[in-house]
């Protein structure tokens, strides 16, 4: 294959060091306030590091009067965020509104069209409209950056797009949602049910009033789509990603995981296979010896497998005022220093539409838990079903009694294709001795 | 304090995308060969990512005839590495010779003087001559980069100088030498003495024939000096760094560490204190729950404490052909993309000479092990010595017999200043009941 080089000429120059770089911020929640604090508290440090001072000059939010603990005097106030794009002195617009469409998307389009750089912490926006916005950025010689959209304060996108840019990445695996990891950690430590921990997390402010995006894996999916896009040079693709959250994880599965040498984590994963790119969000059993297994509470972590670098791991706070603002400011600094390159590491026009691996073609090992009537012949029925699908078992535990009578039978399979594992599950469900829908959890050994 | 902004105008442009970027490589050991392999195997990928193709055009090494498993046809051969600097078509010189002075330093100076960019994996060169070379780079509009000098394939310098550039870093802590971590890991797992594991490591190629730089902490010190320079905006300072290696770590201390909830790791650490910057290399007891405690074998890891980001952790291979070459190529890509900024994150002229914290002013907790005659009054002598220095004890273990008679007494102190801990040690040594020089190991809880 001949080398196809798509060239972009960035016209942004570093010569204009006499004037401060002016930032407009849309959205003054905790992250927006954090950005203002960093730019204020570290003004001297940043002007040394950048060779130019960086100043907030305009802001937009819903309520002008609210006390946010930072002084907004001297900033131009915009009731409509989109106005930020048309303020002449604004060099960079920082979008912290959220949501894949609506005002965030409108602001992104307006900003990039005027050739200003656009920085966002909005994973939904980039996961859904990333290719369109990357194209717009290139057409207008603007920079589009979104470090804060994935894994909060961890510079994972920079590591992937720059630090590991010499590698062909075969896969990456991340704990990308702090709320889910916090819930799973407390379920394990305190032996509590999912619903109880969720209710408590909501009371403490660790989970949103509407927790769907977090616990059903959608937030993790947005971040996974962005990571996969940079790793593989493809457009972010939410449409072909199977997504499963942690609602159905039961304390008994957490206990069995531990007994089998695993811990359950909600993972976003992306890997190349011979049959297509597999991107997926699943609650998975991870060996206790794996780096990701020991990432607890609200901490995030990502493992990247590069062909030359080998695996590298990045761990840190996945959310919060300081960490997220730290990544937003890193993007601002990059733009100010003139470190510009295409949003997903390669020109938007050359982002590939890589075929997705269908979920049922996933090859892996599986944990299956059944609640059965404790009667003669049960094991014969189960093993017959396994034989019919040629699935072989690595380990099997039958012990004690389950609640509401019955006993648990827990097994882990050898490597098998997902369609077979799902067939097995159907056979099991149909057995008379099986008392409830069986539980299946994927095992990820990376 | 008014903002002091030192401005540098980089004249490097991104407009010259029509010609390939030409690289000259000095040193064709494993890393040099790795760089050639990446640039060859990923030529298409890299030209997409950079917008320009990257080609090796000249090489230099000691033996021209040696088979290195890569084709050198078409590369200009230089017997003298310094010649690479004067080859007109060379845009970037990659130095993989090693050593703080001699040909590596000569090549660095020549390259930067001609305005070509200089990329190196040479930690000794940068730790010793970093400020001079950074100045030379700026004076000549050239880029000086050395990602591969610290922690192999982990993009830690980029994370620090770019990804965390919005933060004031209060401290960083790293396992930076794979050989030492490998030796400590095997001592623990196999219960072997230091000398035995070292001999075996040398036989297996995990340790050099002359292992001094590694096991006595000098390699870790070079890397720590570089990390501190970027984190704190100071010139790399090897002169005021206390350095201690792992030669004196005994299996019995590894056992006691575990009993007390710690693991012994050779750490490079750098932190700001009220009395100066503390940079230091020490074998330290680290809580088993800390991220660094679980970094085993030859793996490297760095924890960075940013004031807004919170702690972030970076883990990966610290050496080897692929990982080190991956970081060298990341630097080449940065230069090719035009991502240029001062070598240590701020202009060389503004690198501070921060006062160093004298070693005996370190404040921390300590592990002390004594071998004593098992006779009446021993404990009274010991506690009297502690009282004299007002050092209080957190835990104390006296149990069993030590080899060659005597018993071990092991204690950990509460927070105390190092001068007091060292005085205690002197008192202990002078006691008649104490049979050998006491062992002191610092405890680091970060």
C-alpha cells in the first residue's frame, strides 16, 4: 500500500506573543469555576510556561446572579452562549454546558466556523458529532480539543494521540465512570445491594438524581468511542457499540468473583480483532492481579496496549472541579503554545469507517450463575446443555443454599464465542430446574 | 509579584509539509534499532499522523559491519557521530550513545548550534548538562526533547510538561529503575539475598556487568533530577541530591516490611517543602495499599501530585527496545508536528535555582532494625536513647532469634526530623547490647 499523506497546513502562528490569549467560557458549574480559578491562581506560572498570558474575558451561564465563589467582574456576560463565538477578542471558547446537541453543538459549530479554537469537556458532543466538528476545525484552521471529556484529570488523550503516536494500538481498556466504580467498590466493601448503594450515593452527591447515563454505561460508551477514535484513527461510533451497565450486578456475583480471583468492574474496551473493531461497555470480571482490578472508589484508569510501548497504565481522578479543570487548561495551554494537530490524531477526511465486530462474535470466557432446584439430575441437565454447544467448563462451584430455596451453581467457561455462551444461557433458562434468569458476566483477562 | 513573562519566538514552521522529515541516529544498540523499526513499520501511519513522512537518512555507530537485524542500506554512515550534525539534510539528530559527557555531549552541542533539533534517551546528559543544552536549543530555535530518558515507554515528561501544565506540582514519586525493582521483587518472592539475585539478574541480562549506576541509585537520581526540573521549573540539580541504593537491603527487612504493611521500593522523589526542594533517591517502605507498592518486576511508575489534578499515576515498561524507541519516536513526532516549547517547560533563563532541603531536615517516619544481645536491660537502654532525642515509637517488634545469636528489635517511629532519627541511630550503635550497625529505612506514605 502506498503511503497516503493527507496534509493540513495550520496557519496558527506562535509569533503573536505580545497579547494575552483570551478565553470565553460557556457554563459556570464546578468545572467552569475551576478553570477560572486555575487561570487566576496560576497566572504567573502559566504565562511563563506558555510565553503569553491567558485571560478569561467572557462567560456565559444560566443565572448571572448566582454566587459561584469567583469574581466575574470584568468578564463580558453573555446570556446566550453562542454569542461567545462572535466576540472579536475571544481566541478560544471553552464549552462546559454538556449534552450532545442543543446549545453545546450550536456553540461548537459557531466557534469553529469563525476560526476560533474550541475546547470542551463534553464527551457526548464529541462521541456523537466528533467527525463533523473535527472537519469544521480543519476547514477553519482552528483547534478542537477535549482532554477533559475522558477520565477527568488524567492526560489520557494526549498520551494516546501524542505520547504513544509511534505505536499501532491493538486495544485499550478503561474504568471510565467514577460513579459506577464507587458503587461497585461500596457493594464489595459493605456487602450491600446495588439499589441501596445507589440511593446512598445520590444522597451524598456521588450519583446524579437521574443516574441513567452513568449506571447504564452510556457515559462510559461516549468515552470509549472517543478513545477508540484516537487509537484506531476511526470516526467515533456510538451506533455499533453494545452497552451494558451495572444495574444487574448482585452482591452474590461480587462474592463469587472474589472467590474465583476476580473483581467486577464496569469497563469500556476497544480492540482490533481479525473480524473488526470491538468497542463495548460491559461489567466484567477482571483478575485481581490486573492493574484495573485495584482501581477503587471514584478513581478512573486506562490501559493502552501499544505494539512498541507495551501496556501503559494511567490512573487518576475521573471527575471533579480540579481534575477536570486541569485538563481543560492543558488544552488551552496546547492551543496557546501552538501545539495543533487534527482532533483525532489524523485528518478528519482520513478517519476510517472500520467494520465493527458484532457482539455475538466476541471470543472470551464467561461466568454464569444459575439458581436451581436442589434435586437429582440437575447437574446432568446442565452438563448436557453445555455439551450440545461444545462449551467446556473451567471451574464449577455448587455450594450452600440460595435465598428463597434452591442452590447456586456457578461456572466459568473456557474460551468460547459469545453466540455459544448466549445459546447455553437459553438452554439453561429453559430447564425446569432453573428458578430464575441466569446471570452471565464476561471475564476480561486483557 | 508582577507576572514575568519571558517570551521565545519559535521560528519553526509547519508549512514545509512537502518534504520528508529526515532523521540522523547516533548509536545503534537496541533502542536505535527500535527507532528504525518503528519508522519503517509504521511509515504510513506516521505520515498520516504527522502530515509529513519521517525517514532515517544517516546513522552512526561503533561497528559498521555488525548485523543488527535491520537494513541500513541507503543511510549515510558516519564513523564519527558528530558528523551527523553537519549533514545538511538532517533535520533531527537522535542521540542514543549514552554517557553524560564525551561524544554524546559533543553531538548535542554541535546539533543544537546548527539549529537542528536534538532528541535523546540519555538521562545522564540531561541531568548534568540540561540547562546548558536547553539554553543552546532556545538560542538556535531548535527543539530539545528527552521523553525516553525517564521511565522508558511511559509518556511521563509529556504528561508533566503538557498534560499537567495547569498545575502547581507539589511532589512526585517514582519507581524509575527496572533493574532495582526486578531485584527487590525477586528478593521478596523467593526470599533470596541481594547478592544472589543480582548475580542471577546479571546472568539473565536484567542487570549490567557493572551494575553500579542502577543499584546504587545514580540512574534513578538522573531521572529524578529531570522530573523535578520540569515539575518545579528548576535547573536539573545532581549536586544536592542525597542518593542511596539497594545494596544494603536484607531479606529480613523485606519480611518485616510485609509484616508492618509495607513493601520496600527504590524511589526517586521530589517535593516542595517550606524549607526547600527535597529531591532524593532512597529505598523506602511504601504502604501495601499505595499504587507504587504494587508495581512489580522491571515495571516503572510515577505518581504526580498536582494541586488541581490531584494525584495521577503512570505505569509501564521502563526500558527495552520497543518502549524506549516508542518515546523517542513520540519526540520526533512532536518536532515534526511543530509542538515546540522550552525543554523543561519554561524558558531556560527562567529556570530557578531553588534551595535544596538538606537531607537531615527531612521530616518523616522511620523503620529501624537492631540486632541485640538477648539480655536484661536491653529494652531500657533502647527506650532511654529514644527519650533523649524525643523520638516516639509507633510500633515495636521483638521476636525470635536472629542468626549468629542475638535477637532482632524492630521499631517504626512517629513523624520526626531526620537529624533526630540519625542521632538515635548513633546512640543505638554505641550501646553495648547492639551487635551490628543498625538498619534504617525511611517510610514514605506520600
